[in-house]
C-alpha cells in the first residue's frame, strides 16, 4: 500500500447456507455464496428481513442449436439453480438479462433470434416461472425478449411473477445502448412502461434493465416511486464496462437509500456469421467475455463480494429493509434534494431555445 493510501472495507457477515445446498451446487457445477446485510435494532419496528437470490449463467447449448432446444436447456439449468435457491430460503430471485437465449442482438441478424421472443403474460418461459413461483413461494423476476402480440412489436422486458404464481406485471428497458457491438435498436427500442415498482409480499421492487444503470436519473425515478430493492439484470462484456460495474449499482444504492442488485451473465457466445461493430473493430464472431461478478449493494455503502467472473453462480443475500430508512434518516438525501429546482431546470433544458446558465466576464 502506498503512503497515505487508505482503504475502507465494510465487513459483511457470511450467511451460513445449508450443507445440502452447497453439496448440490458443487455437484451441478455452480458457485454458491451467501452474505448478510444487517440493520440496527429499533424499538418500534421489527426487522424486515428478506432473502434475495441472483443467478448468473452461461448459455447451455451452442448458438446454432434449434431455438426450442436452447430455451429448454436453459430452463432446465436455471430450474436446478432455483431449486438450490429455495433450499437457501430465497424469497425473490432474479435472472440475468434475456436469460432464455444468447445475447445475439448485436449481430443485427433477425433470424433466428426473433424466434426467441415470447409473450410476457402467457409465454412458455412465463409459465415455467409461474410454476417455480408457486412451488417455492418465491417472487421470480424473468427478463426476456418479449413479443407484444397485438402490434407484433419486440421489447426487452422483465416479467415479475408473484410468489402466488400470478403475473404481477412487466417493465421494459428504458435505455438502449448504441456503443460498439451493443447497438440493440435493430430489435427493440426504448421502453414505454416508465418506472414501475412492484409491491410484493417481501418488499417493493423494481427492475432497471442493463444499460439503464449508466443513467443516474433512471435509478432515481425507481426510488422516487418507492422501490426498496432495485434489480439490474445485465449482459455486458469485459473491455467495455468492467471498470464501471462495481461502482454504478453501489453508487445508486447510496444515492437512493435502497438496496441494488447487479446481475451479469458469464461466458463467451460464438456466432456462425461475422459481424462488425460501431467502433471500427474488424469483423468478429463474438462479443468477448461476459464477466459475471454479480453483487448486492446496500444503502450504507457496503456491498457483497461478487460472484465469479467465469462460472455460473447463485448469490444469496439476506437484507433487513429497515436499513434503508435508518440511512435515510442519517443522510437525508431525499429530504435535502432540491427536486422542484431540478425539475424546472430540466424542463428548460429540454426546450429548443435552451441557453446554459453560464456567467461570463
């Protein structure tokens, strides 16, 4: 360590998980970690404890396997991991972005990738998640490629299934990247569902899909609508976003007095046909490696260690939601926020005749 360099480390308690769960995870070749976020004991409120599970994984079959075979293989793999999550007492589980398919959107080929699109309300994957939810009394967050049947439009969507097994609702990706390989507007555009928050038996949750994590106001609006836990299911590769990954969700947890959960897939996905990117690279057949590293951050600035950069994994975290109000009472970011002033200035900034407020000599 250099002179005058100080490193601040939060001590996070390890959550002891059942030995049988650890054995099954080892047998099925995925990492299993558990951690606890505690809050101070209060006189008038009992702890509001919830267990959250984050699942990161690689695709199971090659990208040129039949579409239904790929979907079925991923259902089987994720089902096995959810079985272990249930053994660990998980109340809410979240999968990675577009979990039922390769992240093929940047190839700009329509076929066969659009065939992975499903109805958010009645699709094959949603029915699969409903069965898991009912079986385990667990809220399931399922990010998929959605086909809206009425207008035959595709969306990048997260379906929220209640622990009762009913579809509580869906939320669509608010921000679409146009960076390097990641130019996804060939398939879908910015979402139209706003900043929905879902009231579940285990707390109020929101889903900030992938690229939305780069936009502080996106996190902020979910928080303003009451989210206590904001999930960020993603698919992002090393060399592009890894330096920012460990910072963004953590900053959002601090700024918004809530818990945040970053989930990223792992592995490298190879495609038969070469494609070019927007940054001048030569034609290539993969995006590089998805670096995993899924983690949970708390409003006090603490965070869990991340899962592996290379292996499938399940991260189980137990959190006391009382911590959010305790930290809010201490720092009062929302109470001291000048939102009316921001709203007025942002409104002016969106006008064609906007002039920056710069004072010159």
